[in-house]
């Protein structure tokens, strides 16, 4: 700022002293909030901590790109795009996703504790909705 011609610098208040530590406290609180609320359990609470995808040898060889991903935790509990739905809601979601499209593929991230009957129910829902193929997610064996 140019203050020489009118001697404005003599009329300005001096910058306040004693706020230097407040800057560091503010910065520390911001970092603390990011550490606490930036956790993957807070930002994406969709899946529980105990969600286990089955382990299978040769799991990566048959992997293909999919259009829709659904996570199934247990009987009548599914997670789609951050929302928790039951199987009736999952059926409606699958029908909405295939509206007017053909050849879509579905990836099912099923929990290892999911029964075959429940998995077949998801298969039936996907076929009825119009998905061309359904792929089950699995981790490669170590």
C-alpha cells in the first residue's frame, strides 16, 4: 500500500499482537478434524469392518469390467451406491439400472458368509432385471 504522500501509515492501527499462537491452534484443530472425520469408516460407512470377500485361486483370470457393483452383506441386506437396501429394494434398483440398456454386467461383492440360496436369489434378480452376466467378486489366494 502506498502511504507516503498523505502520511497514512501514522493513522493506521498497528497489527494486533498475541494472535500468533491462535494461528497454530487453528491449524492444529483443522488437522485433528481431518484425522478424526477423514476416516474411511466415517466417510464411507456403507460396509462394515467385518466384510470378507471369498478367497479363490485364479480369481483374477476371469475378471471382466462390470457396469454395476452391488455389495451383499447378508440375508436381505445389500449396499448399492452408498445406500443400504433390502432385497426388494435391490430388485427395484437393478431394474432401474438396466432401463433401456442391453448387455450390462453386474459385479456382486458377496460376503463369504452368504448362503448359496441368497446368492442364487441375487442371480435371479439380476437375470430378471436384464443383466447379460453376473460376476462374483473374489480375492486371489495368497
